[in-house]
C-alpha cells in the first residue's frame, strides 16, 4: 500500500473497502500517529491537526449508509 492510498481522503473514497475496513484503517493510522509522535519531536499542533483529520474522516465513514 502506497502512502497516497493511505491518506484519510483515499480511505474515505475507497470503493472496494467496507465501512468496517475503512474504520479499521483509520484506527491503524491513529495508532501509528501516536507511536510516531511519541518517538519524535513532532509539534503538538501537527499531531492535533492530524488527529482532527482522522476524526473527521471517521465521522464521514460512520455517517455512510
């Protein structure tokens, strides 16, 4: 899986993935973000922006019918 296919927008619009698969991928991204932030000197603003993006994507997917 390329980095391009692992963006929140790509996950939201993945026609081949089920709702549960999309949510799992977002959870994985959130976990990896937390690991990355703990290992590096990433700014709090950068982490907060990415977390907000993940929450927004999760909300969009959960709102799908």
